[in-house]
C-alpha cells in the first residue's frame, strides 16, 4: 500500500493511472487512502477524492468498494461536516442512475437498429446460430448483456445508501429521498422481487431502530419532522405496492403505518388517512373481504364528510352510495357457522386485528372494541346518516333487499335498479385522493345477495317448487350457479332446501335427518311422552314413598351428571387432540412437500445449468470450427489470387461440395510452404547479385576516395593558417585598446582611494556602535534571566520547604492519633479486665450469700423433720438445680420478695407476684441494672458487710468513667 504525505498526491496519482488506462490500480490507491487511519480528520481534499472514488466505482461497477469507502467517509465527517457526506452520496446515486439510463437507451437504440425487413442480410452466421441455440430474442439478449448489469448495480447502490443512512438523524431527508427513488425504480421497471426486498429492508431498519435505543445518532421518531418523513416513506411504499398489484406487501405496508402510529401515539393528517383508507378498500376488495371493505369505505366517508370542506354534494352522494353498496355486498350469513373452537378463536383474533386497522385505534386494549359484523355495520350507516346521503336508486335497492318481502317479483324490481347503478360512477372532482369510483363492481355481489334473499323468501312461502319456475324467477344466473349459491347458503344454515333432479323440483324446509329439528327428535319425543304421562297420571307428592322407591336418586343423578360432564370434556379433549394431530400432520406434509419441491427445484436448476453449459460448449465449438473453416477458405482464396496473377501458373481444381476442413487446411498449408520456398530462393539469388554489385562499387570508389582525402587536407591547412593570422591581428587590437583604457582610468585612482577610505571609516563606526548596543542588550538579557532563575529557585525552595513542613506535621498528627488510639484501646482493655474481675468477685460473693441463706432456711425449717431424715449435703453445687421437692418448695417460699429484703438475681422472676420497688438511679440518671432494693438494716451488723460494700462501691466507681477520660 502506497503512503502519501498529502491526500492531493493520491488524487494526482489516481488521475495519472486513469490516463494510462489502469483504473483498477487507481481505485485501489484511493481505497487505501480512504481506509487508512492516517486521514481520519475531515478536510476539503477528501471530498474531491471521494467524488473521484465513486466515479471509478460506478465506471467499474465495484459496489463493494463503494460501500466500504462510504462507510469510512461517514466515520470521518459524521461529527464535522455531514453535508459533505450527503453531497458524495447524491453524486454516487446520480452517476449510477445516469449509467443505467444510458445502458437502457443504448439497448433501445440497438433494438431499433435490429428492426429491419431482412434479418439475414445484416446478421452474421454465428449470430443466427447463437440466436437459434440460445432461444433468446434480440431485445432479451441486449437487455441481459447491457441493461441488467447496470440495473443490478443501481439496485445495489440504493441498498448501500439505505444501509449507510439507516441510523443517521442528520440525514433523514436523504434516507427518505433514497427510499422514494428506490420505490420509483421498482415501479418504473416492474421489479416486484426487489420491491419486496426493499420493503423488508426498511422494515428491519425501523425494527433495529426501536431495538437499539442507546445509539448516539439515532433518529427521534417523536420529532414531527422525522415522523413525517417516515410516514411519507411508508405511504409511498403503500402506493407503489398497490400499483404493482403486490397486495400482500400492500397489507404489510398498512400494518407498518399502523404500527408506526401506535409507536408514537399520534394520528396522521386527514389527507394521509384518506390515502390509507383508499388503499385499504382496494386491498380488501381484492382479497374478497367485503365486510372489511365496507368498513373501510365507511371510515373514508366519515373523513371526507368531516375534513373535506370542498366536497360537493354529487361527490358526497357517490361516496355514500359506494359505502351502502359495499355494505350490501357483504354476505348475509356467518361464514364460520359450525367451525371448530380453534377456527373461531383465529377468526376472533383476525376480526380484532382488522378492527384495529380499520378503526385506527391507538389503544392496545382489544377487549373494549366492538366486533365487526354486518348488523353493526348497517346500524352505523343509519346512525351516521349514510342512507340520507346516498342516491335514490341505492336507497330503493337497500329497502328491497333488507326490508321488503317480494318472493315472486323481487328480481323484476331489482333488475332496472341494478342497470341504473352499473352506469353510475366516475372521477371525484373535489376529492383528489379518492380514485375513480365505479359502482358497477358491486353488481355481481348484489345479484348474489338478491338470489339469496329470493331463496330465503320463497322458502318461507313454498315447500316445493319446480326448477323451471325458480330459474325464471332468478334471471341473473343459470340454475347451476344458483345451485352453487344455495349449497353455500345451506352449509352456513342460512336457508334450508334440497334439489331433487330426478323429479325436477326444489324442496324447501328442514327435511333432512341432519336438520336441527330432527337432530334431537328422540329427546323431544321422550319429553312429550313424559309430559303426557304426567298429565294423565299426576305424581303423588309423598316424600316417604319416593324415598323408599328411589332412595339413591339424587346420588344417581349427580353421578350421571358428573359422568356426562366428564364425557363431554373427554370428547372435547379428543377433538382438540385430533385437530392438533391433523395440524401437525398437515404441517409435516407441508414441510415434506416444500422439501421435495426444493429438491426438485434444485435438481431442475442443476439440469438447466448443465444443459446451458452443454449448449454453450457446443455453440463455442461450432463457432471455433466455423471460424477455422472461414480462415482456411480465406487463406486458400488468397493463395488462388496470388497464383492467378502469375503467368503460366496452374490453378488448383476446387470442388466446394467435396471439400472438408482438413482438406482446406492441408491445401492452405501446402500452398504457403511452396510460396515460402520460392520466396527463399528468390531472396538467395537477389542477395548474391547485390553482393557482386557492392564489391564492384567499392573497388571503383577506392581511388576516388583517396584523391578526395588529399584535397580536403590541403583545404583545411589553408583555412587554419588564415584563421591563425586573423586571431593575431585581433589580439593586437584588443591589447592597444586596453592600454588606452588604463591610461584614461589612472587619473581617477587618488579620488577612488579617498572615497574608499571615507566609506570604510563610516562603516567601521557604524559597526562599533551596533556591536556595543548588541553587547549591552545581551548583558541586560543575561541579567534578567539570572534574576528570573534566582526568583524561580527561591520559589521552588520555598514551595518544597513548605510541602516538607506540611508533610512532617501531617506525619506527626497521624503518629499522635495512632498513639492516642492505641492508648485508648489499652485503657479500654484494662478497664474491661477490671470490670470483669469485679463482676466475677461480685457473683462469687452473691453465690456465698445465697448458700448461707439456704442453709439458714434449712436450719429454720429442719426442726419439724423426723430424726432419721438424712440431711442434705452441704457440698451440693448451686448450679445443678436438682434439689428435693420439699427443699424447692421451701426455697420458693423463702424467695418471695418482701419490702427492704435482698433477692438474688436468679430468683427475682420466679413466682413473684409483688411489685418490686423502683430502681434507684445513679449519679448519671440511669437505673441500676439488677433492680436490687437497698439492703436492710439487719445486715449492717454482719462482719462481711464492709468488704461487700467496699467491693460494691469500688465496682460502681470503676463503672463510672472519669471526667478526664471522657474529655480525652
């Protein structure tokens, strides 16, 4: 990879390579420069380099190079100059479009040039053979060779630009413009496959935009400008999809628009909503969803009536008539009658989804919406005044089909109305977004509805009718079509009829065993018999006899009911399992079918590819053979011409019918060899002749050359002597002139010396003065720098000294704090040890007192015991807790607290019902932890009391911290 000091050098190098025809090397040089990490800062020459780079990419159809370069350039100028990236991308798309148009124009010109009367006169044999072998016409072949590569590159250009601009909030307008141009490309050239891919690409871009919300330059859909650009793109996608008749993509575009609006929680402008519902009416009409088609027309009518202020009365009548006829075109029965639970659930979800799209409700709660139906639709038409706005013919048609009862002459009354309605319609002058309305499209659906209504009304009047009479009553269809319509109606339980072709009659009414009236005939018969029996023999209301006769009737009924419920649930589960198995079987069958179809398609593609390669190889072989044969014939003809020019030469006899390729080649080679041998002989003879002539000429010219040489020597000697004499004379003249000039200038020598001395002295004085000034300036600068260095050194010394002092103080403070903490820890440990020792002594003393008290109690109560009762051992441990019951009772009685009496800690909570006196407070205001009362006066005479009091006072004093330690 070549490295350049400046980007301009790379551009110059690329232009030089282009001038010598090395475009690939030029493109590689520019690509290396653009992808280099050295030039990551934007500058103006990079824009010129990008222009040249995209021109080379377009000329050479290098889409991958163009994408890499644009991505790198986006990184360079994203945050600095995004306008430059926009200009480069526009230039790239302009060049691609221009090249594609040039290729298309060239193909058209070639097609016009080939449009001649005699094709064989202007075509070569190999062209005719190629056309016969390949089976392609001239236009197809020219399109494949010229137009298709450039169209592929243009499509790749659009995809590249959309991919680069997908997450750039600063170039949203360019992204929308590119999408519109790509849509127009697909529309103009009928590129349906590319249009589907384009829709999927834009859909994925929006999905990724919502998925990754933490990107830096992500477009904000809540902004009105961004939202309008995205909406315009989606509506353009919807328009192009309907124009290309890609109805599935059109419906997905409608879902994209609705999803976009649900995402931002905003409703588009009424003009866009009109386009939305217009396209919905087309989509639903093509898909035979008449109910949804009618609802879309109703929303369109409401929008036009509410927001179109320029809507004329005629256009309003036409739109209202379309709404009413679309509603009448809906079948009057439910198409899902008798469907399974799963199908009903799917139909419910579909209805809710369509209600969401048609109603354009941005709320995500589906339960609050009304279900779309024919009855609800007509009620809305009446409530919104659509009937009052429709034409009179449509109103009469509505009343005849929905409210009147004319079983015999219904078709006669409807026929003139349908003829008039089929002539209504046209372009709306005040609603430009609404396409041309033609009411004649609803006539077939209205005729079917009229047939159903007539059959329904006839079934209520007649039970039997001849087929000829029924056919005369229905002039719209022949009887086979009427029979198909009636079969569907009977299947959906709309009417009940049967056709008996053996007797040429039609039977109306529920005559079949499968009818609802006969499905439960045994149950109805049983109920009737039970009622009759109850009327003849009324039951006796005696509970005892009934209980005796049927003691377990309630249990039997309950068990039977539970059994029936269980059987019903089992049946439902079996049905669901069967449906699931059927679905799985259908899915597996579909997967096998798709796999087999894929394998078949791959085998077919391989076979076609092999056949194509075989035909191509055979065609190339034939072309090579024909070319060799033509070359051999040309060589033979040239040889014949050369032989014919020679006098007395014999021409070879050629029989074109018996000649073969090998024969022609052998003859041509033989003739060439013979000519070559003859030419070599002629050249040898000519060379010998020229050698003799040249030798003779040189022998004759030798004497003449010597004489000419001597003459030349004499002439040159005379010329040399003349030139030397002339030079001597000129030198003398120059010397004399120089002497005269010296004598003339010698008079000014003294003046010259005086002027020279004066100039030198002045210059020496000026030099001395400037040198002194320079030395003085240097001395001042040196002194200033010395003073500055001295001040800097002092400042540095002071700062260092101050930092050292602060560091020493900080270290001393930290050492003091550590010492203080260690001292506090040590004092705390000592204090804790003292407190633990005092507490241990106090507990020991309390145990001794308790033991003495126990012994005293035993001595007091021991007088009443028998003499042979063993005394309790005095050495029993206090902690064991295994005293005899009598001793325990005595201890409990003795442990009852009394006023002014000391109670041990372990007996304060045992069986005590008296209230202890309030604890006395110490000097700090806190109560004593053990709640001990003050000691009685009877204990003060004890000899152990001083020690106990002294230890207690010492313990209390040790628990109270001193003021010095607290302050510390």
